[in-house]
C-alpha cells in the first residue's frame, strides 16, 4: 500500500472520528445499562444493537453517498488514482472505520455475558452470531453505496438491511438446535452455529469482493 492510499485511509478516520467515538461511547453506555440487572439488560442491549446498526448506515451515507452528492470527488479526480484505486481505498477505509467500534462493542457484549452472573453462558453463541451478522450487514450497506448513486436505491438498501436485523434474530430464535441451548450454563458450539457463521463469512466475502469486480471497473467515480 503506497503513501497516498495510507493518507486517504487516514483521512476517512479523521473525517469520521467523532462519529466513531460517539458510537463507541453510546454502545458502551448501552452495555453498562445492560450490566445493571436483568430488567435493564434488554434496554441496554437494544441500545447497543441500535448503535452499531445506525453507525454503519450513517458511516456509509456520509462516507460515500454524501461525498458523491456534494461533489467532493472532484478533489479525488486531481489525485493520481484510477477509479479502481478509489473504490479499493474507500472500501478499506470505511470498513476499518466500522471495524474499530464493532470490535470494541462486540468484545464488550461477549465479556458482559461471560462475567454477568445472572446471564447463562449459553447466550454466547447467539451473541457471536449476532455480532458477525452486523459486520456482514454493514458490508452489504457499504457494497450498495459503492454501486449505486441513486438515493431511491440506497434508501431501499438501508430499509432492507435494517429489516434484516429483526429477521435474523427471529431466524436464529427459530433454529431449535440453537434456541435449545440459550439457557445452558456453558456455550454450545454445535453444527447449527458453525453453519450460520459460515453463511455470514460467505456473505461478507461476496459483498466485499463485488466492488473490486464491478464498481472498481467503472471509468469514473460517479
């Protein structure tokens, strides 16, 4: 990776620094509320979940859609970059911006379940799958933002990905071999867990690869 690419990735962190910090603090606050007891757990985890999902949407919209709308790409055109270089740098930069809060908050959720005495460790596989899903879900939003300049299509992508969170939770809850062990005293990493995790990894691989083969082949940045 050359110096220009590193500087442009650093620019993404600089421009989104307050969004990254604010989302991380909001998610951690949700985890602190969740640690307050059984009644507060649901409130805190909803705050945690909403923060990560909303952060991903806003990050993609500000980092790509708004930049395109405000003609900020004219600055990029003055740099020795091809459209493919721009797409790769933008993809990596925004993915890393999302990854930092996601990793901190995902680790916090797993640690909370592990140390909180009122919570069964059987929730750990569900938590891991939910965290993996949110990363894959963000990659879908990011992929959509890189491929379309239409506000209507981007709005549809956001609606679908937001609905996916609820659908995923219901789907996981409906898998008997996963649901059966939620209240177990120890986590159970069975075949159902690994199958869902493999599907998340496959989704992540596809959505992060598509921009390299489609968006990166465009002749312009729009």
